[in-house]
C-alpha cells in the first residue's frame, strides 16, 4: 500500500495464515453448560470473590472485586448458579482460583451501569472509574488493567493516543473482524480515550493485509474528525506497542521505560470497543471475539465468546478436532500459551484458539548455537538474544542485566528464526526473573 | 630514529614475548580469565620490566662488566627483579586491595616470570645501548600486555560458550593461545 | 672473589633498605587471623554462611561480624577451630540435611505433554508451570543437582532427586534453587519424610500422581507420638516430636511417606528389672505389652513396631533392644 510504514529494527515475516478466517463474519457462540470464570484474567492481584457456592448470579453482575489499584473486577458473563469457587485449570498452565457457573440458559441480565450522557467530554476520573468498574483489561493479550494504563502520573503529559489494529500474529483475525464489523465502536472508543487526555486527534495503526478494515475505519474516522487511520507494512511484531509507537510517531521508547515516557498511550482496538460499550451502554467486559483456527479444527471460525467458555466447547462449535492435535495454543503461534487440555476457559485476553495438527508441529530438542546471528538481526528491540542466553546459562546475571535482558518484549522473533531450535525466549524470560531478583537484592 | 621504531614494533608485534618467544606463559594463562585482572597484571609487569631492565643495564655496564663479574648476571638480575616485584606488590596492596586479592599469587610470581629475566638478559646479549634498552623493554612490556588483554577478551567469550567436556578449562585456553600465536605469526614479514 | 661478595652484598643491602622504606610508606594493616581462619575453612565457597565465599567469611569473622558456627559444611570441627583462633566460645549447630518433598517419579506422576526447551527447572517452570501434570511436583530436570557444591543431590533415572545423606552438608543451596520449593533442611535424626507437596485431597491428587498424599489422615491416627501435623489435606511431619519410628510409612496407602531407617529393634523387657508399674503398657501405641500390676511385663514381638516409646517411659530402664525389626527402607521410588 502506498505510504505504508513500518518499524526500523528487526522483525520477521512468518506466514500469515489468516485466509482461513479473515473473510468469515463473527458468529455468536451458543452458551455452554458451564462457565469457569477465573478470578485472575489480568496482570496484577487476582480479584477477590464476591459470591459463594449456591449463589444465583445475573449476567453482568460483579463476581470478583479488584484488590488494590493494579487489579480488575470480574463479572458473570451470563445468568446461572455458582457451582463452586475454587482453583480450576487456567490458560497459564497451573490451577488458579475461579468461579464456576452453571448456566441456566436464560441469559438474564441485571441493571446496566448508568450510560454517560457525554462520553467524550465527561469527567476523566468518572470515565476511569467506569473503565475499572467494567473490568476492562488490555485485550491484545497482555491483559494489563486499562484504567491503570490510562492513569499515567501527572508529571508525564500524554500527547499521542494510538489504537493497535495491527494484529500481527499469524492466524488471528479477531481484531480484523471487529474493525470491519464494528468500526464505529472502535472509533468512538478512541474518542473516549482522547477525551481523557484532552487531545483532539488519535491514530489507528492497521496492517495493510486488512484493506477492508482500513476502509471501514477510514469511513468512520472521517466522520468523527478526530481519528486518522495509518496503514502499516506487514511485519511481525508490528503490533508490539514500542514498535507501533516508533512507526507512527518516530519516537523510540528508551530502555527500561514505558510508552508514557515518550508521551504515548497505546490500546488494542478491542479494548477501545469495550471502553465504548462500558461508557455508552454501561456493560462490563464479559465477551470478546475469538478466532478458532488452524488445520487441527475442521471449520475455523470467528466467534463471539463469553468469558469462561471452555475451549473444548469452542472447538466443538467449529466442527471438532480434525485428527490428533499436535499443539493447542491460546493466542497466536508467536506469543500464545500452549495448553495441555481443552478443558481450559477462554478469558478476556484470549484472542484465538489455534489447533495445529501433529504434522504441522516442527520442534526438536535444542541444538548448539551456531553463532549465525539471525536472532540479532531479527530482534526488534536491538538486543542480542544469543548473548543473553549464554550469559544467563553461565549465571552471569549482572551482565545479562547490562545486555538489556529486561528490554525484551518476548515477541518470539528470535526463537522463530533460530536454525538450531534454541529456546531463546525461554532463556531470556528466565534471565529476566534472575535479573529482577538481583535488582531486588536477592 | 627509524631504527628505534623498528625495534619497538619488533618487540611488540613481530617477536611478541608471549606469543612468539613463549615467555611469561604462567601469568598469561593465570590472570587472563577476566580483562580487569589482565589489565592490572599488564601494568604491574610493564613497571617491573621497564625499571628492571634499566637498572640491570646499569649494573651490567657499570659494575659487572668492569669488574669481570659477568657470571653473577643471573643472581644479580633476579635480586633486582625480586626487589622490584616486592615493591610493586606493596604498592598494589596499598592502592587497590581488590586487585591485590584478584591477582593473588600471580603478583609475586612475576619474580620468576621468565619474560622479565629474559628481557634483561636479551638486552645484554644484544648489546643494546641505554636508549635501545628502554625502547625494547617498553615494547616488550606493551607486547606482553597486548597479548594478555587480547587473550582475556577471548577467554571471557569462551567462558559463556558451550565448550565440549574434554576441552573445558585449561585445554581450550591453550588451544586458543596457540591460535593467537599463529595469528601473530602473520606479523613475521613486517620487520626485516 | 671478594668483589663478587661485595657487589652482591651491596646490591642486597640497597634493595633491603629501599624495601624497608617502602614498607613503611605503603603500610597496610592486615589481620593475621584472617589467613589462619581461611586455612581451616573448607574452601568450597558454597555461601551457606551467608557470605560471598570463604575469604569473605574469614574477614567477617576476624571483624567479629559473623558467628563462628555459621559454616555449615564445616560443621562442629570447623566451628571449634575458628573459635579457637578467635578466642571465643562456639555453640554447637545441629546437622541438618536436605529432604525433597516429592516422590512423583516418571511412572507415578506423568507429564502434561512433551517438553522441549531449556533443561533447567527454573526455566521450565515458566512454561505453563512446568511439564509435570501435578502443579506442585518436581520437574526432574536436575537444577538442584547442578547447583550442589558437594554433589550430594542427584536426579535418578526415575526422574526425581535423591539426597546422599553422607555428602549433604546442609548448606541450603538447593533449597533456594528449586522453583517448586520442594526442598527443606531437616535435622539429621529425622529419617521419615512425607514426599509430597500437593495440598489437594483425594481424587484431585490421584488424578496427577499415584504416590501423592491424598489427605486420608491414616498417618495422623497411627502416629504414636502425635508428630503428624496435617496442613489441610497434606500430611506434614513435625520434626520435634517425630522419632522416626516409621509407623506412618507403613499405613500410608499411596506410599507417600519415605522411611530411611534400615535397622530397628523390637523392645525387650528385662523381667528381673521390671517392677510391673505398667507405664510401658499404657504408652504403647500398638498395645504390644502385657502384664499384671507389680508383675514382670512382656513385649509381644509380633505387635511391637520398634518405636521405643516404652523404653523412654520405663522408670527402671528395664526395656532394651530385642530382636531386629527389619522393614525394607521405603524410599519414594520402587
């Protein structure tokens, strides 16, 4: 596309694999028999349960309250009875506290929160409170509580708001379909965020492999007058916020700092739409678009899913498994979480369910590093993954810190290009843990 | 003047004391694991080599020669070197206890470093003048330091590499030293 | 000849003078005790004392900052030697050894799937909590083995670590390394341990491991010494009252309790010394002692479990060792 931009350093080009679902409109998923709603679907302290076994709940009712500032509430996605409140399987791999709801099928909802009269001009504190009360977290997958991200310290002034519509992960088309089918909600969500910072103009970055999304958004953007759609070249990880900021504004977030340090705030398009829902209709975040795809399912689809729906139910809605699955990933193939069972719930940050058949999974035990340097070339943050790995395996933690271990965004580009199957991201994640322990004085 | 320049280049690169003459291997392997200790040792050796060669030159020319006591050369030189090393050790311990700790036993071992005695003897054998002695000695010491620092840089990288079991430790160090020595042979034609 | 002596002697004198002056100018205070202490320390630089190495510990000791018995691998001998150099008293430190609270071998506790990644437990735990299906169990990748400075802990072919109690010095390095926090330092005399850390009960444990503690509490009921402290559905042995009698290990249905004692003795009452006070009969947890008041008592060898409680109670010291009671040591793996 003429004028499409991209970030300067590194990046890789995995096969897009989006054709399986890019053209399929989002379908509502019928409710399952039970929902397992984890109390931790976000970065920060898990929510404290507000219900107990036997309680009856309505859709939209708060079933978990936040603990502290960096935390988020959790709501019942539909009506039913609480079967138990105890640890249950979770996408992270180990059991986490969750509220299991026996769905009664009525989908009865309680009173929504009061819609805002003037969402764009409302009192910022009231808007932030509403965002927190609605349990909105980063829906690009990071699940950072949105109200915290939108509350930078007063010393830092924000002059740029960017919506992330890049969806650079292969296979995933959830954000794509949202932008095509509900561009208005996305743009209006941007408007609410701009209102928080008193800004008049914001950007939406979209990779050029989504021309229909770009077109739909541009129409709404023109009508709104405060949004500009920025087409982006297709390169992974274009949707990483530091890369997105650099592409659109030219500013580079310094090492160890957050985007707010360069006056920028980035939000996923899904999060923006959720903000609009919360502010204009008073609904909390209890559902999202999930792409169920991969050659391991018979009929890949984009589904509108209630949080807490077991993944097995979603796979069944897509024609079931096609043969023996090799890998089941929640999220995309670059940064998603591998699962060992389908009996795990979709949560607020679940953008996709990717089932790869046995034949498609190509792994091998780690081989020795051959110093080819591909990982260094690929790293969008300008790090040397092979050096970081060598340092941490030699227990040189302070040196790993000096070599920028904490700047790694865990995008997976290095592991993707490594010809020796070296587990680079895992080694660097391990290094990060050791570096943080060292910094704390451990 | 040009002749002195050639003498200097020869002692630093072409006939590097460590990599061509194979003198001073003990501290070369002993303190080259980290660049900090390598630099510290190089400075200590620079001081000892330069001062000892000047002092021994005087002793040879003014005392041993005229009195016909050339046969006392080895003992006399060692005495001078030992005293200088002792002095250096005192100064290092005073100024940087950390470096003194890091260098450990290798500091007093400079006394027995064949590079230092070798330098003193070579100066006599080649019949260098005073100026020539100074230039040659500084070059030798710098060459020693160069070899040490280069080697320590490589060793720091080898320390985090996946070295096969039979080669770990001293073995890979010696192989690397050999390769570095081969590399320095490339300077062979530099000075006629 | 004379010239040689004069020349060398003169050189020597000059050098000596110069160095004496220099030694005054560059004087550094060094505590001679530091070297003496370093000489008696083990030199393993394991860090159990809390310092960066034996040299650092020696300096701290000379500076009066560290207690003489902080060197755990060195044990009481080193503590005494150090105390002597410093001229202080050294308190005794009871020897503690590492115990691994997991018996989930590869056969007993399956994995979730095929793990391919860094062969280090601390890194593996980052991938969905690690490859083991039981979220609390040992990952068996051998990180503890690699950090042990004494080669005292080894991961066997069955996939779980075993501690060599002769080599283990209780330095504690493995304790901080295990990402599942499975290793604990327990007194040397405690040789019966619960090898499970899964707090769930019954079926939930059985679904992930066939040797886990299911919380049935049989051990708690059987323990003659009240040493079983249940932590919810997880059995825990309180080291203080525990006498390593091993009764709990015999009643555990899943084999979650390991018993490392190889030799025990049944009790035998010396009929001549016995005064028939019946104290022993009353405290026997398995009712193995019979006898009328004021008449000599006897131990039923078939019922006796060798716990030794009776011997402790007898006011006349009339109970001693009888036959060998041999129970094969029950370790976590078959």
